[in-house]
């Protein structure tokens, strides 16, 4: 797994400030007096820092934005980064300030003067998230340097930052999984990475194809039957809550590569289908976070792992398969295989664990991108309270989410002449009919939410907290939801 940048909280010590290499980050508020450490730095810079802080350019910055003073006189540092951040900054503003530092972080590291700032832990979180990197370049590349954050009470700040460090690892685990190419992240490899989390205290179980056959998961198996990679279901349990409390069940679509099968996708852009296991990646990242921070909740994470390939054995349009539930499904389009995978895993989750609620995540439809772009995930739910809590958690973590409708009229679009249902209702309302398909595999009385993350899992450009590539969307939201709704 990609290691987060090394961050250390230290008591404020301004000796040898002039000889400090790398970058120095300063937090300041327009129109306010510079903090003591910054005033010391300003004297070394012969007043240049104060002039910058009093400039019209700095006054126009929004909280969390910054400007650079490159190769400042009187210092060895390559740059002083002046960041607009009031003492009464919000969590989101503090994280954005940290992200500005993380984005600019070089190989020589950084010193952050955050003395007395109440949001120092959140600053470190934003910094770590944005400093993420992943590639397979053969040219040796130096890692980002370490970061020292100078604060007044380092032990207290470090204690606040501990759960955020666990959250960072969960986000990075998800991003790494989505970044991996399909020749590396096979279903076997994905399962092995889940199994390794047993060391963190998770109970991990991998169901192989023979197990899935016995359970009657013919919908899931059909989606992967054209691949040399065996289909699997990975299960992770974290038992940190009351012994008899029913768990929250998280279910993820784990299509490690999606060609579309016989209903093959266009060649252009198909390389991005390494991200079609994004929902399973989020579930795995959340479970990692829960174990690392010793969450006081019972949560089970289940992922359906398949590869959708065209082959002489591959599923065909027109095939009819029987799900674990017992319903029959007419396969209209083999590129709508993710919902077949989820259908069986959703039923298995309820049948085995009798959960308090079920939430599934999937890069399920291109239609959700047409509806919401890359700014929001689509949330569908049969339970208003669960949906409201999910949206509140997403808002608190700065991850865009928007509730979408469910209704009998949409469900009617997936009626089949030959089977109990068909796996696609056509182009109109494509993300909604996909959600209605999953809705059919939710037992009466079970609170459920489906989150379509197709637009947010792999945005087309960098975001405030991630370089271009996977965002890790959902790990922070679900961790927040578990904190607020399921932990005592």
C-alpha cells in the first residue's frame, strides 16, 4: 500500500529557522497580526512576509488558498508558502489549507508553523491526502520529504490526528486498488490483499467458485464466466460493537476489469475499466480504517470479485440465469454485469448476517455521470432516515452526493417477457432502473442505500484532495456515517 507522507507534530522551536531546507508553510489571516513564529520568520525575511500578508493579492485569497514567496532572502528554504486560514476556520477550510501544502510538497519536505491553531490535526489530514502518489515509472523518483508541524501541544494534536491517520490509510488503500492495472489486480490478487488485513483484526473469508455454486450465485458467476480469473466473494467482519448488535453491511462491486463481455465496449477509453472494482475498493478501504482506529461498531464488508471478458464460455445476451434469491434474470446486455454481481452479494449479506442496514457501492452506470457529472455520487434508498444520514455524512466530509428517485414506474421498465426481470431497462433513467434492479434483492423491512460512484471514483482531473486519478470517494463518508449512526 502507498505509505502516507511522514508527519510529525513538534513543540514550536524556531531555532535554526534560517537554515531550514525545503518549504516553510505559514498560516495567516488577512488583516490580522502575524503569529509569533511567523513574525520571527518575517524578521529573517526583512519584512517580506508581512508585506505579502498585507497585500491585495493575499486579501483576495479564500480560506485554504495560498501564495508562494520563492527563494526568499535570508532563508535557505526554497519557498515560504503563505496560506490564508483564520483561527476560526472550518474543518473543510483547514483540510484545504493542508492540501495546498501537500500539493506543493517536494523531496526536501516542509515545516508548517501551526502554533496554537485549533485545526492542526485537520491540516495534517488534508496534507496527507493531497500528497498521495502512485505510478509504475521505472525512473527512480524520490518520495516526498517528511513534514514537521509545529504546534503548542503536540501530544494533544497527535491524539486528534490518530483516527485521521487511520482514515488516510483507508483512502490510500482504496486509491491503490483502483490505480492497479488489471494484470496486477486480478481476482486472486484482490482476495489476497483482503486476506492480509486479517493481521489488523478483521475476520476475512474468501468464497471460491465451488462455494458460490453451492449458494446458488448464478447471477454473479455468469458475469465472470468468460474470464480465466476465478470469480470470488470476499467477506470482512469487524466486531467492535456490542456482541449481539446486528452489523451494518457494506457491499461492493468488484469487477476487476470490464470489457463489456459479448456486448463489448468501444475501444476508446476502455483502459479506464480497471476502475470498475471501485465499489469493492471503497468497502475494503472502510474496513481497513475501522480496524486501524478500533471502531466501536459491528460492520461486515462483502465484495463480489469477477472479471467480465468475451470468450467462448462467456455469458450471452439472451441468457437467463437464476439468482441466489431464486428469481430469474434475462440478460439483455452483458455490459450490465455489475448489478448481477451485486444482486447475489446483497442477498447473501442479508441471508447470512441479518444486518441492521445495507449499503452498496458501485461504479454502476454511465447514466449517473450524465445526470450528476463528476461532482456528486448518486444515492438511492428505500429509507429516508438512512438516506438523510448518508447525505449529512457526505456533506460533513466534503464528498458530493445527491439523492435520486425510486418509483414503481421505473421498476416496470425492467419487466421481462421470459424471466422475472431483465438486467437493463434501456437508456432512459438508466441509473434509476439499475437501482430498481438492486432494490428487488432487498428484503422487506431492511434499510438499504445504493450509491452509484461511477462519476466520482475516477474524476477526469485532479481534485482538492487528490492528484489526477482515483479519489477514494466514499471512505470518508462511510466512516463518518458509522461514527455518527452506529458507534456508541
